[in-house]
């Protein structure tokens, strides 16, 4: 076991539990670091297979209250998505693009949450929050999400999709109507024709026709597909569309019925048959570990066929883990943030690791 300790800045200790370098997908791993107890600001970081931080950037001096920051590689460096839905009660954190030289290339003017990505046309797509007063079928204030496409050069909204225009709440959810759906991801198909919207608190993924705004189908709770109990997902994050049309999903497992295993987290690849309207799991990993991360997580299929899984949490005494596994389920990389209280939301394996400059000195303990 290799234990790496930071000597610079407010960063977590990163423990490498396992590393089979020759079986890993080469490159550094980009993620965020969160620790509200230490009042750490939004932090993006790239780490190598030894757990050494090779680059990091801290977004101002406003403490990150939530931690669900989307950090992605970008042609200009790193795209950092803001968060904090309740801007009246929480410090606003705006999105930005920062270069590998740590120079800010762009600053946003809208507070987004949970998700942001760069489209092929150079525009940004992200989520914002709205609240409406409804009369029926649910009466009262309901909060939901809007998908926004923004031209970053002029800060102009060029397209938007309002969830409450297309999906109507049919029942009250106690204590959560201010954030009824809690969407966390917008995934595009390669042509940009369809969007896949993950609504965590509805245990559902919606396929949306971007041109018409129509909801094509709903997968999950109260959805349109036949799915066996063992293959259902709960409070999911980060659906990733595969070249064969399957969806790779991080299944947090929050609220999973005891007869299907109870609360455990996993990555699951679902084959979605739109002709027969059936969905089934064709690959899963995680149940056997006993890991459970109720609020965050990610699963990315890498170029070599491995899957990078983020078991992200901020809940004591659990720790956040990054685990890379082969299609046969062999763990080839396993790192965790220490002590508990440090969290990460998502992660991405970088392809241009050689361009990064070490940002800190590290000593091996």
C-alpha cells in the first residue's frame, strides 16, 4: 500500500490501495476535491496513478458548500461548472474555463448546477433551476430544472428546455417539492439530436428530442420500459451513452428495496431495446464491494475497455474512492481520499497528461 501526503495547499491525502499500471488506461485523472468543514473553495485537480496531484486550481475564496461540481477537460483547459441551487442561502459559484497555465479563459454569468459540457459547436450546455406555482395535479410551489445551451462568447442563451413544460408532477414528494426532480446530467448522442436527462429523485432517465422538445421515453421508476427488479437503478448519476446504444449508469442504490439487495452502489450498463421497450443489465460492478455512496458518483468507459468508477461521498465515516476495473471485473486501480469528509463528485481520465505541470511537492510516507 502506498500512502501519499500533500505538502502544499489544502488538499486531501490520497491513498493508493492498488495499481496495476500495465492494465490501466494511461493518463491522469481529473476530478474535484470537496471539504466544507475546512472551508475549501471549489477545487479541480488532476492526479496520476500514484495519487500525486500533478495540477490543481482553486476557484476563488468562496467555500464550496455542496461539492457536486462538474469538472471536465476542455479544448482550452478545464471547464468548471458552478453549483449552489439556493443562491439566496448559498454563496454563488459561477462556471469558468481555466487553462492548464491556471489563467482564466472565460467566466460565466449564470449559476448552473451539477452539470456542464462543451458542445461540438463550441456552446456550453448546462442545468439551471426554476420554481413555479402549480395548480394541478400538484398544488403549490414546485422546483425543477431547465436545460440551457449558451453561446459563451456573448453570454447568450440560444436554446432551452424547461422540464415542467414536458413532465408534470403527479404526486407530492414530502419535503422535496422545491427540488422535485433533482436533475444531475445531460448526455448527448453523437449527432446532438437526442438528450438523455438524468433526474435523480425521480429514479428516471428521460430521452428528449432536442428539435421538438418531446420526451421520447422515460426509463426507470414510472417509466415506459420493462425492467427486472435486479436491473433497476435508484438515485442514479451520470448516464453515459455507449457506441452500441447502451447506457452506462452510476446506480447509487438509495432506496433500493431489500429484496433487490438494499442500499449498495454500482456501475451498471443497460441494454435499451426501444423496439420491445425492454431494458436489461449486461454488465455490472460494485455490489460485491459493499460500497454505498448515496449522493454522488460517476462511471466512465475508457478507451481500453476498462471502467473508471467514482464512489463519491461526503458522509462520515465513509471515504470517496476512484476505482478502475476491467470488463471482467478485475480492479486495476483503487485510490481513496483521506480523511473522511473529503469528497469528489465525478472523474475523467485525461488523454493529454504530458501537457500538465506538477502543481505541488509530495512526499511518500
